[in-house]
C-alpha cells in the first residue's frame, strides 16, 4: 500500500457528507491528513478540459518575453508596480519562475481593508488576450469550489461544522492563490537536501496555508517525508490531483492534522506544476472553535492574515517584500 493513499471524492463532490458512502471517504481523509498530511484524489469533479486550460494559461505566460513577464511582477522586481504580493517572480528568486494570481473577482485597485496586500488585484501584461483570462478564471472557479468541498469534508471528518468552510472563505475576500510554477532545465541542482544531499529544484518545506491542491508535473519528482524521516515519491496520474495540508490548518485544527515537509527532485527537463492554495479571509481566526471543533486551541488563536504574513517569511520570493 502506498504511503500516500488515493481517495475517491465522489461522495464529497455530491455534497452527501452524511451518507453511508461518504463515511468511508471521510475516514480515509481523516487518516491520511493525521498520518502523512497528503492524499491523491480522483472523482474530484474537475474536467480534463479545465486542467488543460490551466496548463495552457501557464505555458502561454511563461513563453512571454522577459520584459512582459516582469511587467506582471510586484514592486520587488518592478519598481513601478503598485503590488507587493501578487504577480510574477523570476528564477533568480528561488530557482524557479512563478506567477501568483489572486481571485479574478478582485478588480483594480484591490480590496481596501486590513491586510489589503493579500487581496491585491492581478496586474497582467496587455499582450495576454481575453482567452488567457478566461482560462484562468475557469480554473480558479473550479479549484475554489473543490477547495471548499475538501475543507468541508475535513471538518466533517473530525466532527465539526462544515458550514464554517462557507462563511470563512467567502469570495472575493478569500486570500486563495493560484500559482503557476516553471522549473527551468538546469544542468545542476538548484540546491541540495540537508537531510540526504539529494539534488533538488524545490527545497524541503511545509506549505504555509490551509490546503494545497496540486496539478503536478507529468514527469514526477514530488516527494513527501514520513514521520521517520524517509522520503517517498508521489507518482503522477492522469487527471488525479494531490492534496496536502498546510501549517495554518495544523494550527487551526489543534494539531489534529499534520503539515508535512515535501520537495521536488532535480530534473534535466523543464517542469510545470500548478498548485492552488485554498485560503480563508484574512480575519478568520485560526482555532478549533472557528470550525465547530470542541477541543481547546493548542496555541493562542491568531487571524489568518497575521499567521500567513509570518509564515511567508521563510520563502525567498516573499521575505524581502512583505
């Protein structure tokens, strides 16, 4: 049996969390999130055409001229930009190129609230046509819905109140992020593992947010570390998605679920991966009670925006900007 289980989300997508069919699915989700913090999901309801639209949009963006990509950068790489969080970062930041996109429903100049930098609008170069924006919006909408379904299932699996995943994640105030990652074809590793000296193109880390939904590269390379420190590969499968829990969810659920370190092995071929970070509004308080769970907080409760701000400092693409 694989360390990372494959779970059929069909009962969850149907919204029948109290059905007999859902009982087994919720148990599988609970066990995977408590043990390794990762699961592969099928039956998630996202059509192949939507997954392809995301890949198409990512490839089109990364094929742009460097000047056009930098026009989409936040202030750290583009002094004329009004953004400090959303946008493009070059490979000089962390060995890979990336594009962080917020909710397409957030229009310029963004949302004028506390933690407003987390709710900036996307500032993209004019050379990207309407079809590109349609693909991004289609992908974001589908993955946002799936994120809500998964978080509701996670809450239900622990005996909490799934409705809390609706009130605390309302658009467009959700800070959810769609990221395009492009790993260039370096002849030597970007970095090496501190645990076993393995060559890497993405260093070992645990995600900051609540959950990540990943359309991984068809070349593979993703590895997760078990509780004994051993690394295990997660093989890509057509139309399957990888789910993992982040540090914010571990914090919010009082350590009931684990945020697990993972990494990406070095490859001589270029790689494209698309994670979607399903995130709440900045003001959502991270504590079990916010999700209808009846056990005390393991630590002092904190608002998500504050938690995320502190967590992002571990990543080179953010730690000089926020």
